């Protein structure tokens, strides 16, 4: 709730959006755990619903990643017209996911989004010299490493496979993103 407190105390849009980014990641994580852990014991329809909600929450978190980054990098006047881009992308994503919820579709939306957010945060760190964006960049890079481990199928044990290792590494990435979010501010307040 530290991020929300920053928003409510300082009325910074970037923290409002980051609050919902973390909420949606948390909801997606919970639903993913239910889908993978308990899903095999659910009726087929319940499995499908839980999985669709999982992948929808990932898409919604991408929307908030973008809007949070926009509020940090651009003046509010620019954000007012830029904010429509992630909204349109989210609507398209949701329309596709309702029909085809394969995880490759999620990656096709998530990966370019995170590359773009990484580029914005690196611009913020190295060109604008804004606080916190370097930590967010490190967190995103750690997340990419986690995804690489998952894609390679690297396992330590049959009960500690590539997916488990991905989530452990991803937790470190989320920590660094969180650490950076506590320091960033809306454009013009840096």
C-alpha cells in the first residue's frame, strides 16, 4: 500500500497506475496458481474461465504498465492523448483472448509492451536522469532473464521445473520494479 499512499499524499498519476499494475499482477498470479495447482481437478468449464481470467489480468497489467510509464515520462497534456493507445491495445487483446487464450498470444502482447516500458525507463534514467527508473529497468531485465529460463525449459528437479524457477526469478524482478516505483514521480515533478 506504500505506492497508493504516495499517490494519495502527492496526487501522482504514475503511482495510481502502478498501484493497479501491481494489483493486476497479484490477481493474475493468484489465478495462475489456481489454474495450474487446482485447475486439473476442476470441471472443464471452470478451468477455461479461470485461465481466461488469468490471461486477461496479464493484459490489464500491461495496460497499467504503459499508462504508469507514460505519466512518468511525458507531460500530462501528452499523456491525455497517449492514454488511448494502451486502451485500444487492451480492447484488441481482450477480443483476441476471448477467442484464443493460448499463452503465446499473451507473450505477443506482453513482450513488446515490456520492451517499450524498458525503453521508456532507460530513457528516463540515462537521458532525463529521473530517480527510480533504473531500478525498474533492472527489474524488467531480470524478468526477461526469468522468461528465458522458462522458455529454455531449464529444471533442477521434476518438482522444481522451469516454471517454478521462472517464478522465483520473477519475484526478484518484481522487487526491483517495486523499489523503482517508490522513487519515480510524474513528469515535471522530478
